[in-house]
């Protein structure tokens, strides 16, 4: 089931607004995949971006969440397709069912939210090997809102090319 797409309250505190907007964009990622066949989820429609499929974007978003919150913020080992495979390895998901990718993304978002809940917005990352780890949690949340919304927009266009479905929020 797709999470609800709910905007945070207008007068909510900063943390509630940041996490709320990120959660809404995450829900849009899930919503854009509703009703897709496996073939459509894995179909490349953009000639210059053959890995940018609906399934590929879901996988990418899962790994971006992991990268920023677990690696950069917590300082965990730099493991995953960003570090172990060729460029865009996180989008190479031809044989992975969309349902599995969505479940992995849902789990990763829950982990990210737990990490954020345990930190002040002013806490900075701990990974010693990446300059971006100097960012604070506030910056990470703003970046993830931007990253997720940008790819939700890609998914909106791809979904319209697949079957004409469109809509926002």
C-alpha cells in the first residue's frame, strides 16, 4: 500500500516540516509505481538515459537514502553500488522485481527516519573520507527533499510516457 501523501502542517516546527516534506516526496515515488507491470517498471524510455527506468529510480533512491544517512551521517563503511560497481550501478536492476525494490526502499526510508529522529538538526556527519560528511542533518534533509522531488518528477514524466497516467500530490 502506498503511504499517504500529506503535506506537513503550515505552522509545524522545523523538524516536522523537513521530515514531512521528505516523507511526502517518498510517498510520491511509491505512488508513481502503482499498477505498473514488471515490463513497464523496467522499460527504458529515455534514449540518453537507458538505466533511468521506474525500477531503476526506486533502487537509486534506496541507495541514496543509505548513502546520506548511514554512510555520511553515521560514518558507516562506504559499501553499496555507489562504491562497488560501475557508474549508476544502483540503477542496474533488470532482474529485481519492482515489489522487492519498493519494499527495500520503504525499509531504508524507515531506517533513515530513525536515524534522523536520534539526531539534532545541527549534528554533522562522521565519515572521515568524504567532505560532504561535514553537512548537518538539516542540510541532509533539505538535500534529500531536493533529490527525491527531482526523481519523482522524472518518474512523473516516465509514467506518462508508459501509460498516460499523470498527476501530482
